[in-house]
C-alpha cells in the first residue's frame, strides 16, 4: 500500500513538473514582430484584392495602417479600394494622406486625378493635373478639356494657345477651340482665328475652305464669296475652289460662271464623289426651277467616279424619269437596286420601267422573282399581267392576277387599275360576264373620288 502511494505521488509530481515546464517554454518564446504582422496583413490584403474581395482587402489594409500609420502605400491601396467600391470621400481622404506622406509620388497623384475626373469634379481635377505635367505632357491636352468642362473657356483657349506655340497646330485642338467659340457664341473670335490661320498658311487649301464654310454659317455670304474668289486666285488650278464658287455664282445669278464651275467639279478626276454629287444635285434642283437650262444638264454625264455613289445614281435616275427618258432612268435605277436589292420602292419602279420600255419578258421574269419576296404587292402583279397581255398570254396573266385578288385590302387607285386589267383580259377571252363585273368594280372605286 505504501509503495502504491509513493508511485502515485511520483506521477503527480511528474505531471505538475511537466505542466510547469510547458508554461515556462511558452513564456520564453518571443512575440510576433510588428513587421511580420504587417507583412502578413499586407499580403493577405493583396490576395483578397486580387480575387476582388474588396471588403476583406480593406480590413486587412486598415490593420496595416494601424501597425504603421506612416507607410504611404497602405493609404494609396485603401484609396484605390474605396474608389473601386464607390466610397469616393474615403478614397479621396486616403489618397490625400498617401500624398502627404509621399509628396513626390506620381502614381498617388494620378490616382487622385482619375478619381476627380470620374466624379466630373473639374476644378479639383485641374489642380491635380497641373501637378502631373512635369511627368507627362498628355495632361496638357487634358487640361484643355477640363477647363472647357468647368466652363472656364478663357483658360481653355489660353491653354490651346500655349500648346499651339509649343508643339505646332493640331486638328484636335483646333476642333476643341472652334467648339468653344460656338458654345460661347464668339463669332468674332472664331473668324479671327480662321483668318489668322489662313494668313499663316495661304498655301493650305483647307484653310480657305474652313473660313469660307464658317463665314457662310454666320450668314456672311459676301465675305465668304470674296474669300472663295481669293481661294481661286491663290490656287488657280484647284478644283475644290469651284465647289464653293459654284453656289456663290448661282446665288449671285452669274449663271455662266456657275455652269463653268459646275462642269469643272462634275468632270474632275480629283474630287471626292460626294462633293461632285452635292454640286450636281444642287444644279438639278436649279434646273427644275429654271427649265431653260435643261440642255446644259443633259450635256453633263455622270463620271465613273460618281457611279459608286448610291445617291448619285438615284439623283440621275429620278432626273431622267422626270424628263421621260425611261431607258436612261432604268439604267440608274438598276444600279441603285444592285446596291439595295430589297428596296421595295425601287423594285416597283424598275418593274414599271421594264413595262414602259416594252421589255416584256424581262418584266415577267423580274416580277416573278420579286413576288416570291413580296407576295402582297399589287403593283408587281399589274406589271406581270400587263406584260403577259402585251405578249397575248391571256391565260398566264389571269392565272396570277386571280391569286393577287386576295391582296386587295382597300379600294384605291391601284385596286381600280387591277380590276380594269382583269376586265380587259376577260374581254380578250370573250368572258363578257366577268369582264363587266370587274369593270363595274373599277368604276365604283373611281366614282368615289
């Protein structure tokens, strides 16, 4: 018994000793350093940011900031995360703190700049952009747009002037400048700028065109006309000068010079097709009001370069149609149709012109094909029936026209023509009863007019 007690006491002592040893060992271990804690939180934050778990990333960076509040990169990262989560005030506050801690850091300022731009906070964006100019001249261009966005137009123009002086002229800046002049209704500034640009480079044809167009827009037509004449004087071989001069001559009733300029433009192998189309279309309208000049227009045949323009083909087609020159009109309508094969209006016109020009077989084949796509169009049935009648194919005409009766939905002029054609076809077949019935239907519609 005594022996057993001694063994028990020994075990208890050993156990107590062992526990005490473990406690002493733990106390002896060093605490985790702040640097190590910072690293753990920082890397965890980057990991969470990488998988777009922004809330956890923010929590981890906040812990980093608590450990080392003087480390600018932490506040930059917080600013970026708050930006991503649309907490713009917090983003701004943290980015500013990062910049306070590291005033020379370009990337911190750039992030703050993007924040202000995103919020359309033009005034703050302007001040921030100025601090970035030393690194990237693109921010000079940004300043122009920011000034304009803030309504600080005078400063925008001044910035453009600085850049024009420093880097030379730029079409994008020119466009911004002109937009500002228009927005502020600064007609004088706009015209003065274009005149100065012309004076500086008279050899540049575009400078003349820009000034002529702008003067015309401001309804200063006489000055625009004078500028166009000066354009031709400085560039006597220029074709594009006549694009402007033609209209001025026409308005001035100087028809001889207008016609001369028109012919130079339309026969030009240099000018873009749309410019030739514009002048030609305008002259065609002039001829409609002044028919004594029809002969002049008939002398002007559309150049090959015009044929690539759908508008040109259509304009010529309509003109020849108005002059009852069906063959020529048909040529151009076919060109339009080749570009727009589903244009129903053109399809109907082409079909009717095949009939008028007595191309009966072509009209039959064309309308047969088109009726597969447009089975309800009565005008196509009429052309088919008229062509078959001309070829004395009464049965073929009636067979299809009877089908088309199902698509007469209203009593109008087309329906009356349809009934008249059926009446005539049945008369050819000596079916007087049906002929009279359809003739009566046609007259009933016509009597309602």
